[in-house]
């Protein structure tokens, strides 16, 4: 049976969410990231802003030079997370198997669903319509036989479009596209490929694979296979569902995905009463997302960036997989104590949870009474956030200090 994969990517997601609450932003160049006179970077840009050359991860100061009339917003990650949670709840009811990629992106495996849901293109169009009706947000969708082609197709369909690549047409679809369209080809790799005379994906597919391996190592084989439309599945990467509509899906491979949160401070700091509560808030936010996805984590990673831009990461394995703040934050706190050079100011702090697997449905059956109480507590907290918004409930210490992401 030929696989049918849908890649769904929300259009200018952060900006689109901001426009829902402030329609006056419609049609204007909008940049999410913060104060353009500060030192932050662009988190998202509207299509009107992108027309001026503004891109994600670009320094805000440069974005302001490119488009002085742009509207710069600090952004509200909790608001975006709430919108994302609603979208993923819809997806779980509309597709049999969902693989989250990021806050605004997912793969859907529609293989074998034609009799129930119709042709994958019809099913994908229905999904787009439901998301638009229920959230007011638009999505671009690609439909193809593997994840790589579906992802490229959704990018070509932007904004607010749908593109179907027929079986057997994968390589011819890719051939005329710039090599920058190929997932995994960043700016540096693109520059290197162009030095070799490779400018389109078609050029890449016809290039000598052995020379690519000599130049790029194992990545060379991936680039060559991808350019022919084979995708990562050809290299052994299977579809990794988060959870099916009927219940928990199969376990994800260890370290296959991660949930990360980070914050750049407005001013570099050595104040523990700022650093530690911020780490606590980031942990709480990441754990909430884990529970929303029905996942647990095995590994905790702390990221610290100092004022001189030196960046360190430290990781520790959890005794057992969990999504509970009370289990994870002590490790985060310990990593801070062991890693932080107290006399050096911190510019950025981040918390990442990885080694994700599906949460066992029977966890409460064998838990200690105290553990059951905490699970019930977290379910209550998550319900409050679902009904009243992500900012409706905080740990008291965070609320007292006004910590926000």
C-alpha cells in the first residue's frame, strides 16, 4: 500500500495568533521578537515583513533597518502554546496518526484511510477547513508519499494553500526547486553546495554521490537520496505518531523529539531570584506541553548563555520517565548549581526535555497515594489552563516575581 503523508504547517503562526486579538495588524508588516532597539532576534515575521527580507533568527536591529515601519511585538509564548494545543486537539480527532514537529507543524499519516476519510487530498482540505473554522488560523498543507516531499510541498503551497505530489512524481517535483528548499540544507550547506555548482535539487540528484560523501560525510548520502525524493524513510526513519485518535500510540524512539523552552533576559543578570524562578517557569511550561501531548521525558538539559556569548549545556537522566514539574525541576535546579559560574552574568537560560515516550496509560494503577494526588493536581492545573488560558494559574513564587516567557 502506497503511503500517504500530510504535512501541515501553520501560516506565520505567531503573527496570525496576534492578529486574532488585534485585527488592526492585518495587512501590515509585523515582527514578533521584542524591542528592535534591543539585542533579541526575530521569532516570526508576517509575509508583509518577509517581503523586505526579514527572516526568523535575524537580529531585530537588522530587521528594523530593513523595514523601519514594521510593527514590533514582544510576543506571548503562552498565548501561542494555547492556540497550538487547540490545533493539536483538532488534529487528533481528524487524523488517525499525528506526529508533532513543533508548536505549529505536524505530520499526519493518512495511509489506508481512503475508504473512511476519502482521498488524502480531500481529507487534508477538510482538516484545513476545520482548523480555519475553529481557530481562525490558516494552514498550508503538502500531501505526498513521504515526509520529506510533503514538507517541501507545504512550503511551496504557502500561504494558505494545498499541494499534492502524485506517486512517482517526487523527483520531477523537486528537480527545479532551489537547493534551499531541501530540509536539512541550511545557509552554510547551501553556500558550500553552490560552490560546487549545485543550485537546484535536480543538480544535486545528478551529482556524484561519492564526491558528496567525501565532502559532507554521511550527510552527503542523505542529501543525494533526498534530492531523488526518497526521504528519510528510505534511511530507516519511520513515522513517529504522538498518539492516535483512539488512545495512546506506539512509543517514540528515545531522543526522537524534545520539548524546549528558553528566555533571553532583558538585562544580563547574576541574580538567583531572577534566574531560578525563570528556570522554574520554563520547566513548568515544558512539562505542561508534555502532558498535553501525552508524553513523558527521560532526559533534562539545561542551557546557559553568558554575557560573553559563551554557551554551555548540561544534561542529566531522570530516574524514571515523567512529565511532572516536581520530579523534573530538582534536576534543573541541581544543574544550575553545578554549572553556573556565579560571577558571570547570564544572558539566556533554557530547559529542554528529551528522550520522549508515550505516557503509560496504567501509571495511576501502580502509583503510591501521594503520587496519585500529584497527578490529579496536575490534571486540574492543566484543565484550568485549557479553559481559562495558559496564564490563568502559576506557581506562587513565579507570580510573586512576575516571571514571564
